[in-house]
C-alpha cells in the first residue's frame, strides 16, 4: 500500500467524490458528487492549509482516502483542524487502510506545525481510541449522534 498527498487536479478526485457520495449521500454535505468534487479541488490547492491523502496500490487502484479539513464543524473556532472524510471502500475494509491513512494524516499535520486535531464519528470510536484519540464530547451532527474526539500532536 502506498499513501500520497493529492493536488487540486488529481485524477482521484472524481473517484473519491463518487465513493463519498455513495456512502453518505443522505447527509447534506455529501448530497451531490459535484459539490464534493469542488470541495476537494479547493481543499487541495497548493497554498491550502487543508490536504487529502489517498492510499492506493502500484496499479493506481484506490484503497481509501482521508483529509485534514479546516473547521469541519465551525461552531468552535478554536477547533481549527479536523481529520475527516476517512473512507475505505467496502472491499478494502478490515485491512488497516483507515488506520494507515489516519496515522499518515497525523504525521503530515505534525510536519505542517499543527498541534491539535479533531474528528467526529458516529461509530468508529474504538478505532480512534486505539490510535490515541480522546473523546471530548457527544453531540448531534446532521441528525445523528457522534463522538467528537481530539488528538494532541504537539
């Protein structure tokens, strides 16, 4: 498995948009592939603080994706950087792809001088706890209850 940062014209962007739309289209943020694709183009501009990583195999097949996003939940401005859109297609789940992407995002964020990351998840708390994240609150996001978690990478 290889992991790399994508840029704003990555050939993976349409594929990522289709996968995220397929998985989460019932949620407002992922209701259109075009909207998702535009967010990835904007997020991965050369001067952006945000970034997306992809996991893939030598032939280019996408195994998963994860991003660091500025203010994914924006009601607490002090919580600036968020791990988000961590996704592995069903056929590649259970093989450590999500964990590897999470660790790579943390390492890349640390290289950028980011000291604290946040995430929210409705159902993957145990994975993130194993990776050193701490639950800091439970709240409702887009009609579902989630755990907000943080990781100090100082």
